C-alpha cells in the first residue's frame, strides 16, 4: 500500500492546468478555431484589436488604444483551458495582452442598435448537418461552419455588422453553413 505522500503526488501530477501560447504570426491568413469539447482555441494571424475583440466580445470600432503600438502586427494565440469553457478561454486571453503589452483595459456601457436573425414566415427548415466534426471558421468576412448553430451564425453576423445580432430563428439544430 503506498504512503499517503505518494498518493498525493500522484493526484497532483494529473491536475489540469491552463496553457496559453502567444507568438508572432506564422501566416497571413487570419482565423479562429474553437473546439467546444476541450475549449482549445487557436487564433491565427490576429491583430491586437482582433485579440481584444475576441477576448471581450466587442466590435473593433469600439476599441480605443491610447498607447503607442504597431496595430498592424499579427499574432498567433493558442489557448488550452484546464476545463472547456468559452468564458474561461476569453478570461485567459484578456490577461495575456495586458501582460504582453503592459496595458490595462476598461469597459463602459453604451446604448447601441441591435439586429436579429429571424426565419422568413413559411420558409423551409435548413438541412441538418452531415458533418461528423464541429468546425467554426470565420475570416475576412467569410463564415464556414460545420455542425454550426444559429448562435454561431449570429456571432459571425455581429462581427461583420459591428452591431449586436440576436438569434430569434428558434432553430435548435446544427447545420453546415458557408457564407
């Protein structure tokens, strides 16, 4: 029978930890990959404003940077949270630019117009997904979703319209979408 100390050491070695890797971009094609099962998120060729937009769920036009910094530089970020949660991923991403660029962030409330997605009355239900794996990619005004939800589509529409977009379709399934 192992000693109590050995048992404690074995348990602590299997604990999960958060991991974030932040580096200069290796490509020029921007994009985001998110795996909801693990929470693993990869941001490719993202500008500082893109990183902040993803971290805080805000429109890039709402971001004001008052420190002297090259906003054209691009970065790759890999976030592997200890437990799968988009909220946790965003929290980890919020901490890193603050440390990396020696900056602080602040938020203020404003009233903005809101759009919503609706189904056209009498329209057919979209075809359900045929994909085995969930993949959400959005870059340069294009959206590609496999096993995507209408919430995914409304988040993309928010990014390209620079305004909040709410899902009022009532569709609960997953779909393969290319826009």
